[in-house]
């Protein structure tokens, strides 16, 4: 039995060229407060950089944020890069200004979930808890 | 790379399978050079580490960075942001960056760090840089693991005095005064020098290097100082001493960890023990009993 | 808190009393519009002499398509143009750069070289309109392109009017579209201010922006304080260059957000004018009255728009626009209801403009000068805004100024804290957003949104490659070399950039020449 339970690790990254990081920071804080280990990689990450970070950090989840309108290009590019690196077990979710039609298309392309502006933070946390029920968050 | 990343996770989790993994790797293990960088938030520590990584890559050395940030004591969660500063090495396969939550386990950080260093050595990394925020216990634990500890200060944060209070001066093998392009750096250097004259340590006088990490200024000299300290450890035989001491410390920590596991298990499995513990009101008799039992097992 | 559990403080957290009376304004002297310190407005005649400029920010896809939209807006009564650039243009890279993929033409128009700029303003006489360009890191390049297009139209630079955003400090603080480190970034800003003071005197060389600070999650007082602090940092930098305060002060303009907390916003605008006037006259010793007057553009708050029941955004925008007008704005952009999804459709863009026209011509609010002046509540809130801003100036001073405060992440942390606090209030339903955390509907019909044809990216990429093939290569590389050399020295870079632009060097190439000398910046991680 392990002596220490390791929290779920989540890469939180801004892909695309825009610098709007209010949402991504609020989500990062909420995930931290929910007991997750958030690795924030900052702005303007390419899909290759995101996947590289996810692998090195041995993260189970990648959360992507975008507000520039390039989500249909960049979110699937992250999923494809994970496939190429044989890491399809890593779950990808996204957030940002994303129209309903695009959400359906992105889910078909392998993005697990999309959260749009106005989503309560608790909804994101609940979704993760459901997705990773066995991983406990440490209590001391 | 994923295998290495996974193995570090096992180490962090204190998973028993690490023991077998380590045994398998021990034969091919090379000991990488280990330098620890510590400093208060805002000293430009991550930028400095980024600059050192760039320098080492120019010298064709492969580098791993283990960056430690504190976890929230309430939720266990953390936001680890040290990668942001090291973006330019993102796709370089000879650079491996791993963020670690300190998690505050007793001894857990240094134990996990030591094992992670061995893994990195086995996977062929030449240099390991440990980066910690100098605001608590974790930098002392890291100093116990690093061959050379670099303490980073800046002129503008009024942190030099606080560092002394926190006892961080004692762990420094090399001082860096970063952001040496702003006013007051000469004053900080002078203050440091005055204090160091009072306290020489084991034949090594910690040099003070001025850097401007954002411009790569002084980074070459900084690395020279780290190497000089490394040579000093070798020539004085201190390196061997340290290695032996570390192995002893690590053994004690592992023993403590194992004992802790067994004690928890025994208290859970044997209601009689737990009952007597309540009667006694103090832990000593029960603790000894548990140790005796596991010795006989 | 109210009996129903809703916060009674302003959206920024300023506690409010249930009632304000004359007790809240003891010993107050009478103030008049058009008089120092201009709390009641910079014009003695308010909007009676001249209405605010209705300036709708727009741009998308290619230069040709945007050019058509501009002609449509001008024909519909818009009185000034405002160019939105796409992300690659804002980040100083060409459409065919690898990191431009998926971004070309999405958030605005794609401009790679002078050729695109010529197409953008084709058939629009630059001597007769004013143009606002929202761009920062590469601002100097885009301004030079505008000047070069004017040259080709036979219009002299000295008769060009318009505004360049050119506010790099708020990029470091909030919007994060920085490229160079702070010092060379500031040099470029001062270069353009200095150049325009001599060559393009009617141009507003900088639009010091609180909008993005607010949209990043700040409070109203933070928006006010950080923006004015940035303004003073630019003033300090120009003085350090050896310019005289009265030679450039009147060409500094400001840009604020109009958020949904109606009275707080009005107080913010009034306090901004008062603080600026005092600082300019008393601290900087400006002699001319026009140097004391803070002029500003306003945009309604994009961040207040909701994707849920988007038609509500029309109501929100109208209320925010009214706050801007009552706060005395010089020009105004009203957001379209669908901007929360994408760039506006023609219909939504027209509705947004019509909202302003309705305010100007139907409601009568423009007929009385500063109608809220003397309101116990508004005046007390204006004082409170001023007090909070001055407290921030003190803290920024203690850190050593705006740039050191950026480098240690001071602004970024203050903003992130404010954004997080607000989000928690929403989660706990201590604040309500109609249609989002209360009064929701289950089934939202989809609304029409503007789609950018994915073929655009390859077409625009081909276009820039063609420009690179067709130009005079020797002239272009000479110009770029000249710029590189000048960047390493201390000359004003504007003439060198202008040469490169005229030689059809692309935006990415010009930026790159400067990056070789200046390097790039990575921010301190503040989460």
C-alpha cells in the first residue's frame, strides 16, 4: 500500500495566440482548492509543447483554454499529438468561447468535455471526480 | 520519456514497486551532478535555472530540472508554475522538466528526490537541477540532497536580512545576486561578504556571483563556481563523505518509513494493541512492542 | 447584504450605504464642466456642441472583406473606423508562420504587409476619416503602414487623424500580447510618440487602456488606478527622452471599460478625469489646459456578455453605453450581442450601432451637461474611486514603479485575486447574472454566428508568400538591415520601420529584425 496518495495531476495550458488568461487562472485555482495538482504551463503553447509537458509531468488530464477562435484547429491537434505519442489514456478537456456546433464536433474528435463561459467551477470539479473516482485527494 | 515520468510518479507515491525498479537500474546508474537552487519568490530563480539549462545545453550536457512548489496544507492541491520560465527548452529531448508538489510528508520530499535523481541518472541525464522556493522546510531538505546549493538573492526585495534569519545562509555553497542591473546590488554583495567573513565553512568560502539571468549575464561564471565547488568536494574527500552520509540518512528515512507503515498496519489490524494504547495514554510501550514484533517477523 | 442574500456592495466590492445625503459631501465647492479638474467633463458644452464619436471596432478575414464592411458601416452613419486585427497580426507574425495555424482572420483582419493595408483602405479617403488601430507590440509597424498607404493616396502624414492603441504596459499587466521585454517595448512607444509629435501631429499616439485590465478580471478601482499609473509611466518615459510635457500630453488618450455596475462606472470616469488633471498640472507642471484634459474612448464590457440567452446582451450593452455617456466619454464602441461567440454578424453589428444612435437621438440624455453632477451618491462614489486609486499609486511607488511591479507580478496577482473573488460570489449566488446562475432556460435555440472560411488561411498565406517573391529584394533586405542596426543603437526607429514597410517587408520580418536585437519576454507566473 502506498504511504502517500498522489493527487490527480492536471496540465492546464493556454493554446493559441490570445493572452486572455482570466478564465484559465480562475479554473486553475479552483482545481487546486479541490485538491488537484495543477501544472500551469502559461500562454501560447503549441500542441507539441502541451503533450510534451503532459508526458514529462505524468499528468492524467490536460485542460486547454482558448479564446481566439482557433479551437477547431488546436484542440484536435493536441488529441492527435497524444495519439502519435501513444498517450491516449490522457484525458483532454477544454474551455473557452466555443459554439455548440463546434462542441459536438470536438467531442467526436476525442475531446472529452468542453466547458463554456458561465459554467460553475463546481461542475468542472464534479466532472473530474466522476472521471477519476479512485484517485483520492490527500488529507493530512 | 514516459517510462521515466511514470517511474518518478511511483517514487512520489512511495510505491513499493520502486524497490524492484531501483534494483534493476542500480547496475546502469551513473550519478548525475546535482545542484540545488533556492531563493525567495521574485528573485528570478526560475529564469536563472532556465539560463543555466541553456548554458548546459550549449555545452552538450543533458539536464533534468526538478522544481518543487508547496502544496496547500488544507486541500493538498497545488499550482505548479515553474515550467513557464523554461518554455524555450520545451521540445528539446535532452531537457526534462518535472514539477513536484512538496506535499509536506515527513522526509518524503528528500526521499522522493533522491530516488528521482537516481532514476534520472539511469536514464542518462548528466545534470540534475533542483529548484525550490526558499520559504520553508523544503529547501533544507533539498540542500541535504544536492552536492552544491545555490542561494539566489536580489537587491530589491529586502530579502538578504530575512535569509539570515531563516538560516539559509548556512546551506549556501554559492551565492547569486540576480538582477544585478538594478540599484542596490553592490550593497547586497557587500553585506553578504561581510557576513561570510564571519563564517567560513569546511575550507570552502562561498563565492558571490552577480547575474542578470534575463540577459544570460554572469551565468557562465555561476556554473564555473558550481563546478569549482564540485571539484572542492572531490579533492577534499568531502564528496565521498557526503555520499556515505546521504546513504546513511536515506537508510534511516527508509527504515522510518517502513516502520511507520507497519505501525499503522498493526494498530489497524490488532484491536488489542489499540485498546492498550488508549489505556496507557502515551505511545512508548505500544511503539516498542510494534517494533519488536516486526523484528521477529 | 440584502434580505434575499444578494451583495449590496458594487460589483467591485465597494460597500454602499442605503442612502446618501448632503452629509456625504461636506464643504464642497461648486464645479463646472470644462473647468479644472474636469470632474464634470472636459467640454463646457458637454454633448451639446458635439456628440461622442460612434466608433465600432471591426475587422475580420481578409483585407478585402473588411474593406467592404467598413464601407457598409460608413454608409450607415458610423463616424470613424476602428480596425480589429487577427491574432497573428497582433502577435507580430505572418499568416504563414507555423504558430498562426487556425488563427488567421479569426479575431480580426489579417495584415501581413503594406499590400494588405492598401487593400484594407482601398477607396476610403484617409484624409477625411479618422481611424483607430487596436494593436500594441507591433503598433509602430502598423502605423507606418497606414502612413505609407496615405502617401500612396497623396495624403500627407500631417493631416492624418486617428488613434493607435500602442499601450504595451497593459499588455504586460493584463492582455499578455507582449513580445519584447519591457525596456525596448517602452522605447518603441516613446519613439512613436516622439515621431508623431513632429510628423503626424493630429494622431493620438497612444490609447492608455484600462479596458483589458478590467476584462482580465480587475475591479473598477484597479482599472482606474493601473491605467492612470501606466499613463504616468509613459509621461515619465517621454520626459526622460527630453520631450516637453505640453508637446505630447494632449495626444495621450485613454480607453476604459463600461461595465454593468452603472453608478460605479460613471464615478470611475469622473474620477479618472479629476486625478489626471491634478497630476498633470501639479506633479508634471503642464502649463497648457489641453494637457490637463483626460480624453477617453469607451467600450462596453465584453466580459459582461453571456452566451446564455444572448439577446439579453442588447439590454446589458445599452445600460453600459448609457453609463459611458453619462460619464462623459469622447467615443464609444457598443458590443454586438453575438460577440461572446465570434465576430459579429452584419445584423448584430448594426443593432449595436443603432443602440448608440438611440441613446444620442431618442433618450435626450445628451441634452443636459453632466446631468448627474451634484448627486450625493455619484459624487461620494467618485471621491471613493479617487481615494482607492491614490492608495494603489502609493503601493506601486513602494515597489519602485510600474515596470518593477509588472516584473514581480503585482498587478497580475491583484487582478487574479479580484477575478477569483468575483467568481466565488457567483458560485455562492451572492451575485446573480441573469440567464447564467439564475433565471436560466433549458433549451437555448442556436443563434447565427459569423464563420470564417478555413480556406482563408491558405489563401492569405499564399498572398504573403507572393509579396515576398515579387518585391525588390535588395531594397527590402537593406531596409531590414538598417532597422537592425538602428535597434542596436539609440536612434528613433520610426523612419527605419517606415523604410522597411515601404519596401514591402512583412510584419513578421520587421518584428524578427527587432527580436534579434531586443529578445523576447516571458512573464512571471502568477496564478
